[in-house]
């Protein structure tokens, strides 16, 4: 089991590195020498035996503090066994990609991280502040339309640190632009 966990950790680190192109050069510089001290596998089940959650957490140790962060792919499941959310995190627990499905397996919302930057100069400041980085994401929301008897992209736009920025576009069920709002 320990050998399999080590192999999974190595594969996870390679995978996370391959999807971490969103990180700025300064972010990479500040976090370059900070490696996890431990990896924890999360593999829980609902009372009925179906999967509940699967993923990994990295534990980092710095100056007698422990930081536990999600890393790699995390999947949460409905009680029925269907996928509720799929999340992909970088090595520091920053969300890179997220998809939310309804209980029928239909994509309801998705988030893709476009860029991650930090103005911090050192790792301690980075780790001890919840505002130590800037994140820009692309958010898409889907809705059901009885007009087309199906799901469609209803709204999309970017956010910076949770606040809407740039153009947000709403679509009608046929894919035509219904409204554009500048933020």
C-alpha cells in the first residue's frame, strides 16, 4: 500500500505539473523549493457502499506549521454513485478546473483557471495570507430550455479573485447572444 501511494504521488505530481501552465513566473519562483512532506489519499464511501469522495491532499511543513492542501484530481459523488463534481488542483490547493454535474450526469457549471500570479516575495508570506495571489478564471453556466428540449450554454465570463471582470455574455437556447454586460 505504501509503495502504491508513493507511485500515485509521483504520478500525481507529474500530472499537476503538466496542467499548471497558468502559473506566472513569479508564482513559480516563490513556490519552487516548497515540496510536500506527506500525501494523504481520500477515498470515502456513502453508507450504501457507493463512492463519496476520491482525491489526494498534500501536507506541507514550514516553521512548525502544517499546511494541508488539495492536489490533483478530486471527485465527489452523489449518493446514487453519479459524479457530482470533478476538481483539479495545483500542488498548493489552488483550483485549476472544476465541473459540476446534476444527478443525471448533465454538466451544470464549469470553471477553468486562466492565470495565477502572486506579488509575494517569499514563501512564508505567500502561505500565511489568503490574499497572496491573483486568480483569473473563466466561468460557464448551463441551463435547460424546453424550447430545444436540452441544455445550453446560458452564461459565460471571467472573474478575478471572485469578482466579475470584462465581458459577460448571456445566450439564448439557440446559441445567439442575448446580452453582453461589461464589468
